[in-house]
C-alpha cells in the first residue's frame, strides 16, 4: 500500500490555495505577490522620506 499526502499551501495574504510551485515557494499567489511587493516598496519609500525629513531638521 502506498500512502500519498497532499499538502495544501495557502497564500499568506488572502488564504487561497496556491497551485503553482513558484507560488508555493513564494508563499503568495501572483496577484497577492504583486500587491505585497508594492506595499513593501511603499514602506521603504516612506522610511526614506522620513530620513530625508529628519536629516533636513538637523
């Protein structure tokens, strides 16, 4: 008897089932990964903006 296991991997952002190996590796589906990258880029931009504003005060 051969036992098989089916591992269900879910998107870390929306919780949907991931179907492609790339999505499973990233932990996000295609759309959620794009949104995740955009959010991270905005956070980085905001941090840089704060640094510039603080540097201008000194």
